[in-house]
């Protein structure tokens, strides 16, 4: 076999997907991925079915809790493209398995995210929370921890861990709770005229596109690690996904109750290198 043939075979291997079937069927993925998703499903459900979102649908969410949510989740909303930029810097395009998929995904996702901060501010305004309130508030420890975690895992951990923690776990859970609110239909009835469109824009966009993005992220993670990765790498991915869900839940707990759990409320990723500052 000539050197050209070897290079072509190598290129084909690193650009191929790890999936055996449709991207949105868990059975298409390697066994370790299925175990990862199933093993963290309960933690994901704690986020998606959180009492804050139920109260939002039922019209029982207090104004104070609504304001905390719109103000204190803002750091994650506005920085999400920056988290992806950190992952983009790790790429070895055409030279590492899954990296070509990751480059296309991250660049497209960053373009999609370009308007989302604006949509969030429009949602806040429809709820009577001003742009100045959102931009200049000091977030408590419970909600700062989520943003800090996202930045850390995308800056310091592997490409697969960063994408799993943010684009799979956080985007995935977000897409599900947005879908629940949009499908329920009751939340939007509290708004009238242009306020209704402004309040629902961010929610509808995430309910729609976050249906496919987390699956694309999972495909990238599966392709980077392959069919039978070392247990240490699988444990790191599992821990980062679980930590993302735990940080999301702690943030929502604070927004709903107003009680700041501080740093003690947040699990760190002991299987990776994450630790509190």
C-alpha cells in the first residue's frame, strides 16, 4: 500500500462517524454511550421537571423567582458562544477522530447562538426586568457556579468532555424544558401583543433547534472516543455530564427559593481536574 493510500485510509477513518444507524436513536451508539445517557437520565429529569418550570406553566411562579431566573442565568446565556470557542481552540482538523465533525458543529452552533442573548433580554423585558437589571446584577454563588463550571470544562478538559458537558448536557436539558413550556401553552397566555412574541422567542428557538443539537454533540463525543474507550475517559465524560446537570439543578433551586446554597451545594468533577478556586 502506497503512502497516499495510507493517508486516504487514515483520513476516511478519522472523518467517519461512530454511529451504526440514525443519529437520534440511542441504539445507534456504542454501548458505553447508551450506558452514559441512561445512567444520567435521572439527573437530567431533575432539571427538566424542576418545580420552577412547573410553576412557570401553572402561573404560580412568583415575580421574585422569575426575576432571579432571568437575571442570574444570564451569565451562562451570554457566555455560551465563548464556551464553544474554548472547545474550538482544541481542534486538530483532519488529524484527529471526530474533530472535523466538531469543527463544523461548533462553527454552525456559534452562528446560531449569535442572537440568543438578545432574545433573552427581550424575554426579560416582557417580564418587566430591564436590560440594566440583567447586565449589571451580581449573581450569587449558586448561579455563578454554573457559569464557572462551563468555562472550566471547556477551557481545561478534553474536547469530548467540553462538548458533552455543554452542548449535550446543558443544551439537551434546556431544549427539553423549553419544549415542555411551549407545548403546554399556558405560559404564553400571560403575555399580550408584542410582549408575547418577545417572551416566547428564546423558548421557541431552543425548543426547536435543541432537539437536534444535543444528538449531534453526542455523535461527536462518541466518534472522538470510539467504540471501546478506556474506562478513565468514559468516567470523565460521565462525571462532566452529571456535574452539568447538578449545577443546573442548584441554579434552579436558588432561583425558585432565593436561598443561596453557596459552593457547598455544587459537586465537582472528581474524575477530571476540576476543583473550586
